[in-house]
C-alpha cells in the first residue's frame, strides 16, 4: 500500500538581535530602522551603484522600513530581481521610507551614493 507521513508545518523565522556598533557612522553607507530583514548588500551588476535587498519574513500583512543614508544619494530606485527600474524612490533629508511590503516578499533597491 501507499504510506503517508505528516510533515511538521514550519516557516523561516529570523531571530536576530542587535549587534553592538563599534565603528563610527562615517564608515557606514546606510542604516535600516524598520520591520524588514536586510538580506543583501552588493554591487549592482551593470551600473555603478549598490543593491540593497530587504525581506519581510513576518506574518503581518504590511510592513515598512526606513533607510537613512550617510552619504549623498544621487539616485534611488525600486528595482526588480533583474535590477531593472520599477520606479524612482523618494529620498528626503537622506531618508527613504518603504511601506506596504507583504509577508514573504522581497524588495530590491538600487542606490548611487555620492
């Protein structure tokens, strides 16, 4: 006969605590202060800026994130996984706010810093 087994239902939960800051802010590029998990910071594939990828691993419907940049922002865009522009990202006083990120969703941001 056919055998079946019940698999436990589980999901990935990030349990990260704050890391003590030991370097001055002048060495940092940006800071995140919100509910999303920082997943990737890398050089963009075909442009001179960097890619910042954030992930919503929480069960809440809508999460938000505030990024504070420590250098001048020349360009900021929401991009897809192929790093193609979806829309310009508004940055005021060095800060960008992203809202409405659903459960298990990634957002990818392209940024050129001065």
